[in-house]
C-alpha cells in the first residue's frame, strides 16, 4: 500500500516537472532551481565546498556536500570534478579520501598540487568554502570485496594514499579493521598526507601495521626495522616488512614507476591476480622512436599550434587556450574522442601509429607525429 502511494507521488511529481519543463523551454525548471540552490538541480550535479583542510604544504582536502543526484560510493572509488577557471572548464578525476556512509552526507577529495599543474594548483590554492563545483558519480573497481573479508597489504606512495585512506576510515568506522600491513612511501616526513590520521590508527589498532619509508631521507626507514637497502620498492624490503605477502591481497596506488615495479614483480611470482592497482594516469609505452615535432591544426577551433610530438593532444590544446571535451584524461572514458582529419598520431599507451583519415582517436592519450589536423 505504502509502495503504491510512493509510486503515485513520484508519477505526479514527474508529471508536474514535465509540465513545468514545457513552460521553461528551452531550459528546464531545474536550471531555474539551480539559481536558488545548485544542490537542488537535477540536470547536472554540483557539490558545495563545506570545508578545506591543509594536509601538507602542497596537499589539501576538500569536504564536499553533493547535490540531488549523488549516490553512495565504495571506499577506493574516484569521482570526476569540474573546475571552472577563467571561463574555461577543466575536468579531473580524484579518489575519495573520506570513509563511506558519512553521517553528514558529505565526502572528501584530497588533491596534491603538482609542480606546474595548472588545475591542481588552482584547487589547492584558490578554491574556498562556499564554492560550488560540478561532480560526477563515484566510479571505479578499486575497492575491497564486500563478501569475503581480506587481510590486505596496502602499498602506497605520495597522494596514492587517498583511496586507501578511504578504505581505512571505512574499516575504522565500521569497527571491522582486519590485520593490515601498509607500506607507504613519501619523500620526507613532512610530505606524508594524512600523517596524523595514520598515527592515530596505529595507536588504536595493534593489527594495523604501518611502515613509512622516506625516499629522500638518506638510508633510513622509519621504524626499528631499519633500512631495507633501497628506499624505493624492492623484494627484499617487502620480505622485511611483510613476510607473509604471498598470502595477501595487495591494493596499491601511487606513481607509474611504483605500480610498474609492483606489477612486474607480482607477475614474475605468478601472483598477478592478487595485485590490485589504481592508476591516475594511463600506463605509457616506451617508444622506439623519438617524438616528431610538427604543427597541429585544431580545425573546428581554427587554431594552428606547435607540438613537440610527445605531449598528448588534449594537453597541447589546453596549453594553447582551447577547451576540448574530456573526462578521465587516461584513455578510459572516451570523453575526448574526436576524428583525425589528416596526418598521423601515436597512441602513447601502445606506441601504435594511427593515420587513417576519419578515424576516431582519444586525444588524451595520443600525440601528433609531425603535422596533423584534428577535428577539435
Ligand atoms: S578523457 Fe577519458 S578517454 Fe580521453
């Protein structure tokens, strides 16, 4: 009976919305509602920045209150956020760093300002409480399995700790912290994002074993275990800090060099299926040929610019004031698909040359080879 009345109410509301939309045409009622409160709009999803918090001198956490269409997320997943800067719209993807099912309905992302990174520096230095930014729904398959409890080994470096922090906070909130081994790499002690939160977890759970390794502090690892030789990942280090690593599921996030090393090692041990990695960038192929510089014509934009033959075309366009549509920036979502009009481009992930006129290319992972004309 209750279900019946809810269905009725929803169809009445749907009808009212349709009629209202007809009067609001060519916009929708939601566009006017957005002027009152962006979080009530349902034609796009916005989030309000509720709080900003500096984790380190270069990393900041934004607590976001999402709008009407937000759904929950699994700890470890990421979201796309839109960043308007100077009349242009940029999209970036960040892992969620807060625990799932927060009682206040908010979630957090933690962003590290990359040297020379226009958008990440804007987020860390310029966004403030009360700003609204577009967000997508949470996505990704990097999360702990629901059904069967695991005793994980986490391996993280730098801002790669963000999805793992979401997992740890969720396990803590739900009071089901298993036996966890965690190796975290950072250049120096002051670069450790969530340093205090990790220390608190260590103090509260003797089954949470954290090993911090400072890669630019000569010859030392933090604990009494002392140096394992290399300050970057090595099998000897793994044996020392997590002797039962063969029996653990591994969740790793960090720069490409670390993830490549882990994948190659676990592969060599025949245990690749136990390793789960989260990348922020597409893995790039090592090219046999040097990049070939040239002139790229963005035909629809009437722009002709220089290319070094190595930088992806999305970045080349943005560096020259253009704003092509895009999403993940790592060759997954196809949000940047456009046609190659003429010339040749190289897929930076596979080193494959694409040169058929009319062929669809992903400009976030393709660089021009010499001169090329792109339908942007
Ligand atoms: S932006 Fe997602 S594939 Fe290029």
